[in-house]
C-alpha cells in the first residue's frame, strides 16, 4: 500500500508516531531518560505485533528515540521492511525531576513533602520539561520523518507524554491535562497524514491492545503500587 498521491506538490505522506512496548520494571521506577530499561518479554511481543500490523504498509523510514526501550520496539519494524534503524534525539522522553523515584498511587515520591514544591505549576509543568519545548522538538522530528519518507510512510518510536503533547498541539487542545486520560496506550500508533507539508488528519490505533495490561489502558482505574507514569 502506498501513501503517495500522483499530483506533484500534493503528495500524501503518513507518519506513524508509536509508543514503545512494555518495559521490564519490577520496582515501579519512573525511569524517564535513564539507560538500561529494556522491553519485557511482553513488550517484545507488542513490538512484534505492531511490526506484523505494519508489514504490508509502504514504510520507507523507521526512526526511534535513542532510549533502549524505543530502539528495541522499532527494531522488528525496521527489519520487516529491510530498513536501517535511524535515531533522533528529539523523540526522547520528557525530562522529569522525579526520574529514578517510585511514583505509585498512595506511595512513592509524592508522599514526601519535599517534593511538593515541584507540583506548583501544572500548566508549564513545574516538574519537568516545558510542554511547549516538547511540541517544538516533536514537530521537528515529525517534519524530518515526513521529509525522509515523502510520498510513503514513516514510523517514529517515542514515548507517551511527548506523543500526547504533540497530538494535543496539532488538534488544538490545551497542553496541560490529566495524565490518566491520555489516549496513548503502550505500542499504540498516533498517525499523522500530510498532504505536501501540511497535516490534514490525525488517527489513532492500538494494534497490540489485547496484550496491554488492563491497568495501563486509557481510562483504567489506578491500582495501588502500579502507576501509569513509569510506563511512559
């Protein structure tokens, strides 16, 4: 299947922004940008499932965040299309002052009053990389992928928060939000369709939904000791 239009200057290019698969993280750490957090066995199944889902697509470019979990998620997709895997630091996870700490419901870093100072401004936000900076770098990464796959399709593997923020920007929603309501499940695809250089539609799909633990699905009720935050 090809994304290209026959009209010069109005070609259709599709960029799939994928969230990585499940990570092996038995201690429930908010791992953020820390190295050596790899996919779990289930996460590898998710990656393989999405690679199979995309196998008939006209994918000509695969790129990932430099973090281990994103690289490992992207590898089977690149392999399925006979492509080299590229890296783009603009696809990396958002910076967060709680990195390396536990962040469960009713326990973890938020129980410590010393950490409350980081929560004073949810609009920026005060605990990490400003939303607008995430928009700038993610839009740059999307544009680069679009240019690399012009007239075809690209897959960019990234992380939940920056994916949700750039989607919110494109769909003209406010950037501050309730993290529990992000529509960005593990191994999901947020798909941007370009006509020429303009985004004309945004889609969303979950090819590996039946593999995702129920407490990590969008809208799921929080479970004590299990946080969606560290699955970013």
